[in-house]
């Protein structure tokens, strides 16, 4: 299992497992809808990049509120939200 920490504050961590990601981009679409009220890959605070013959990669920008909605929408368990102490 290849898990990378993608975003961290004092209270939460969003982890990404590229082995489970199928690059469906539902997380991106939902992120944009939660934050702007419209489905737009360009307006999402996270981006999935799926290079040919390589594992998907994710980037999260500084506008991310770490609300965990992207994690809730991930159908494949590629995103994991852990609350800190």
C-alpha cells in the first residue's frame, strides 16, 4: 500500500493511496461543487493527474479547507481523512 500525506494542519490529515485511485475525478467535481456551487474540474481545490503508464498523483492547493468532502465522495477508498488530536 502506497499512502502519501497530501495535506496536514494541526487538526487533520488527508492521505492518498494511488494504488486504489482510478482517476474518476469525482473528488475533484464534488470539491468544486461544495466550494463554488458548480461542477468544474478547473475550480476544484484538488487535482488528479494520471500520467500514462504511471500511478495517479494528487495535488491539493492552499484554498483547501480540509472539510473531508472529497474523501466522503471517493468510491474506491483512495482518499483517507484522519482527524488529529
